[in-house]
C-alpha cells in the first residue's frame, strides 16, 4: 500500500528508490503502479515541494 501522507510518501518513495529500484519506472513496475497512479504520486509530491531527480534517482 502506498502511503497517502505527503511526507511519509516522500520517505517511502526515496527508500524504495535507494534500496530496491534503479529508476522511477522500475519502481512503478515493481509495485504494480499504473502510469496514472504514478502521475498522481508525483503531483502530490510536487505540491509538497519534492520533484524526482533522474540523475540522483530520488525525490528532492
């Protein structure tokens, strides 16, 4: 289950990216997240001030 709180979601996503997945796309595939769900997650994190950095493979 994907956390709903933006700060917990931020931590969850970065932990998964750091420990298990080499890209945001691999994370989505591994967690069975659709492209529309991934877009919602990214939008939620962007509203909280975090954007995905592909080079660093994390939200910052």
